[in-house]
């Protein structure tokens, strides 16, 4: 299947002038090219939109959507609204796989060909992607080695069509990139990162928000997703011992608690929340779970 696969890529991008040309070059160089690549310029105030338009003028399979600058960052929810603006330009019946790709990544030329070969080998894989890495001392090292085994970074997610249809798409809020995976697992799909297929991320995850704000955002995402407070407490305790000591744990806890204090809407799918919390209790009691 891999050589004849039809896949589409949607890339929400905002103020990535410094990096986006490298992403464009690596997509154009793919041995298995996308059927369609929709770039969504999410209100950039630099030359990102001009760069995207230039790529589209040279390649008929590249399209561009320009969104108005909202005047502020909207972590989590904003990127998915932009993603759906791009997806609306794609005929849903024409693709086997859907890719959400960030605009600061560099991929090996055979990246997608190798990814789809893995999907072909295991029909139960519903969501997957490569290992997001940063360059350090001349080598690519994993951006976050603490990710659970079911998690696929939102920067490079590949959805099998049948899985996408069953999970019902993505929520437009922080936590979208956990809710999709948990629901897929609940429905019997596998979700995983292809650890040997490295993706070079040109800037650190969350660097646009800073460490504190990024950790607060992650804590709020955990609240929205429906994490049990006991599991969240254990997660924060573990984070205390990661650099910078205490800062990440405090920000994560504050983000989670702020959801309660502000009355932020949470996931309303009772079956999904029960499944998630059951898996969390299995992890806390050292039983097999999607957390490993």
C-alpha cells in the first residue's frame, strides 16, 4: 500500500519566517509526495505568508489559506481552528491518511514513505508519527524522553482515515493531542511514535510561550482532558525532580487547578473520561496501561 498511498498534509503556521523554508524544502523532496498540502497562514505578522504563497505558485499541489491576525496567541485551540480551516479545502473522500504538520520541522526525504510502510505492516495503528528531536552537539536527540508510549507529538501526527472518522476529529482546545489518542485507544486502535524515524524540530516545543506558560498550558490541557486529580498529583511530584527543579511542577499544578477556579469546560464524553481514569489508576497501581 505504501507506494500508492494518498495522503494530505495540513500545516497551520504563524510567524515562522526563520524556519518555514526548510520545512517546505523537505516536503517537496519527499520520495512519496502528498496529494495535497494546505498551508494555513494563521495571521502571521512576518513574511511567513509570502513564503507560503511563493511555494504554492511553484507547485500546484500546494494551497494556502490566509487567516486574519487575531492579535494574540491562542495556544492549543487556535492551532486546531486554523487546522480545520485548511482541512475544509480538502475533499475528505480522497485521502488514506491525514497529516497535521508544524512549520518548523525538517524531514528525511523518505520520511513519509517509511511511516506509511509501518502503517501497512500493522493495520491496527490509527495514529502515529516520527520522533520529534532537536539538534544537540551535532546529533538529534529526543525533545522529550518522558512521553508515554501512546503519545504522538502534535507537531507531526498522521491519522489513518478510518481512525479519524471513528474518533470524530479533534477538539478545539488545549489537550486535543491527548484526547484524540485516548479515544483511539478506547476504540481499539494503537497509537505510537516511530522512535527510529527522527524529525528535526528547529525550535524547542513551547518556546513561543516560554517554559512557565507552556507548562501552565499543559496543566490546563490535562484538566480539560479529564485527568484524575490523584494522577495529576503524582505527575507533578515526578516533575519536581526535572530541571528547572520545581518550576515545571508548579506551573503544571497551577494550570490544572486554574481550570477548576475558572470553570473551564472539560471533556463531556463520560465513557472517554472513565476509560482515561481507569488507565491512569492502572498505571498508579503498577498494572499494564496505555501509559506502559
